C-alpha cells in the first residue's frame, strides 16, 4: 500500500471518534484532506467544525461542512490532526504545512487530540524531520543565531507566509532527546510565535495506518 492509502485508512478510522452533535477540531495537511472527505459523509450528524488553517477552512466549506470561528468557544471535545513525526510518548513535530500556531491553539483547547498518521511518521527520537518555527519576520537573524547555538541548522522557508502573516524557519540536524525542554527553550526566544514541537500538549490517541490495518495506541499504553 502507498503512504497516501495508509493516510486515507487512518483518516477514515477517525470517524469512530466523533461524538454526534459535536464541534470537530480539524487540522491541516494531506492526511487531513482525507479526513475532511470522510467527515463530509457524516456532516449532518455533527454540529460543525473549527479549523486550523485557511486551507482547511476552504476544503471544509467546499464539502458543505459548517466552520465556526474559534473565538466563540472556550473548549472542544476532539481535535483531529496529523504529524510530521511522533515518538512513543505521543510527542510530535508538526508544522510541515505551516499551520502550527493555529494547530497548537486548537490542540490546547481540545479534551482529546486524536493523531492520524501513516506508519512512516513513528520515530524513536524526534528531529530527523526539520523542526518548523513560526517567527516574526524582523527576528530572523536573532533567532537563527540562537538556533545555531543549540546545534541546529536554520533554513528560511521560501515563499511561505503563514495565515498569521509571519514566516517559517525549518531547523535541521537537531536530535531532540528532551522535547519538553527544547519546546520551552525555543518558545522563550523573543520573536518566536510558535515552535512546532508538541511535547507539552502531546496526542491522546494515535491511529496508525499500516498494511495490516489500523493500529490504535492510547497515551500511557506503551
Ligand atoms: C501541518 C501539519 C501536518 O499535520 C503535518 O505536516 C503532516 O502533514 P501530512 O498529513 O501532509 O503528512 O502539522 O502544519
């Protein structure tokens, strides 16, 4: 099976985690493209959605699924999103699609983060995938210099402006042995909007698409 088929399999399996009448938190990316397709088949059973990016909002509206402004809610039940990498503590690197800040906001507001991935995203140590950081444009030199001090190689992501009007740098060659500490350290640099490490707010349920079918992992069940 191709990775796209595995993403699709995981995305459809996520429908089992949607309570009728609920507000569904929707992430961003190719896996979420399949999730939105799946969600459209039960759109009359949910109340609506909140979205983590302008792109996902467009896709949701195209499918006739209601999208609400997040500011009208103080919490939601379930947030569905994928990841670029996830370790066995359910900590993730996210932001390959540049939507990390809004994704982190919805994830923080959600009772459950349901992560849907193809099997290639599971890793022992985070950092092989370049770590995205959304930053305020004027801080690029300062932040790049600070990232080099902690052993990373920062690279400006060309031609990308986030939905919040900022830029992204991708950090290569970081071996992230302590994701919680790294998340705190990078988030504390002035000019950083969000680092794409989801260690403090890790996933609760992981649905992995594999050639043998869906593997379901719950936090603390390793
Ligand atoms: C977007 C993200 C995505 O969840 C992550 O990049 C995985 O994407 P895909 O489903 O395309 O593999 O964090 O900002």
